[in-house]
C-alpha cells in the first residue's frame, strides 16, 4: 500500500493489481487516458481512516497530513521507477478520500 508496484501496460501506467476488464470498461466509456489512470489507480483510505461523524479537527488534520506524506512517497517512487515520465499524484478528498495518479 505504501510502496505499490506500478507497471506500464499498453499506454497506461497502472498500480498492481489491476483488472483488465475494469480498464476496458473505462475505455468504452470514452474517458481520457488520464481519467482512466486515475480511476484504475485509486487507493481509497476508507479502511485506514474510517468515516467518523464524531471526527475531531485534530483527526482530520492528522489524516490529511498522512495523505500528503503518502502522496509525496508515491511521487518519489514514480520518479525513481519511471524517470523519463511525469506524473500527477492526487489526494482525493470528501467521500472518496484516497490517493491516485496519472501520467501528465
């Protein structure tokens, strides 16, 4: 989770494991390459940081800080693994709290 394996598959850079049928479904929907990579590469934090209606501001700041550290770790990994590529790494907020990336 903290250091995922990322592979080049056709014209995509994807976090393993991925389902080819999921990828093909996004292709059929007419989504762009970036949209497909974001959807297939998403890592939701719902198990790590469960939604809690009584969450305190401190917990919210802590989970945001952890997500930003994980974003920076993933950026570093992608830069090491694919030095000739540029990636955008995103912290997703709200209900779909998590992390994803796509090639720029």
